[in-house]
C-alpha cells in the first residue's frame, strides 16, 4: 500500500513538470520564433504588446487580415494589439502617413480594409496623398480633416518611429508579428498564418507567466 502511495505521490509531482516542459517545448527559439538581441520599448509597459508589421502593398498582409482581425478581437484585456507600417523605401511613406492619419482620426475600422482592397482587389494605383484622400472621402471622412492629419506636425515623427521600430525588430518581410518587443514571428518559421498566430499565443502566455512570477 505504501508503495502505491509513493508512486502516486511521484506521479503527482512529476506530471505538472512534464506538462510544463511539453508546453515550453511546443515551440522552440530559433526554430519557430526569434528572440531579438535587444528588447524594443512597447507602447504600454503594463500590457503584453502584439505588434503586426505590415504593408498595404503586401498581398500576404491583405490575405492575413482575414485571420488576424478576428484573432486580435479575441485577445485578453492584458494584451495590447498594435500595427506598424513598414517603410522599406520612400515610395511607401504615403502609405504609412495614411495609416497614422486613420489612427489619429480614429477611423482605422473604416478605411484600413478599403485601402487594402483598392490596391489588391480593384488594382488601383494608390501612391499619393490625393489617392488616399479619395479612399477616406469614400468612407465619409472629411477631406480637410484627412489633409490636416496627413500633413500634421507630428506625422514625420510617427513615420520615423515606425522605421526605427522595424529596424529594431529586424523584420525580414511582411507580415511579421513582434510579441512584447522581444520575439519575432514569421510565416517562414511557422508555416503559415495560423501557425504565426499559434506561436504568438504561445509567446503571449510565456510573457504572462513570466510577469506572474
């Protein structure tokens, strides 16, 4: 009887450790995600940040929205979802300005997908302030308000900060996800969109557990 009690006690002690190890080993550093050599400051240090680096000109980013949006809507209250437009070249600066203009005017929910659709579905040339102004106007946003936001004093600073973040994140393509300024997740390592989000969930829980300790 004593032998069985000892065995049950042993199993009770070992099982949680084994489960924890299995969770840790589910996704591996250098295989499924990368650890950044230097952590990048997040927008809200009191929350776990998930930052998608994207480009309106990227077809994969457009397709990713179909799974990213519903996933981001279900994130817990301790997670802060952010997006950073990648500016690989000067020609992409208008796209970043349009994104931040929408954020400033609190109309991202109205214009984010229409910008993607104008480029990838309607195959329109969307490259200038006037091109974006037309998309905003079609969604009922006043052209003067858009222009003031697009050319506002702080806009250049926001675009430059986005450039600096992308460099710090060591982004190699879009879309990619950065978790809490520490981990970089890409489709190349995870096998696709669902894989990216699964690894992101894993890293969110990793950060949550670390904070609890």
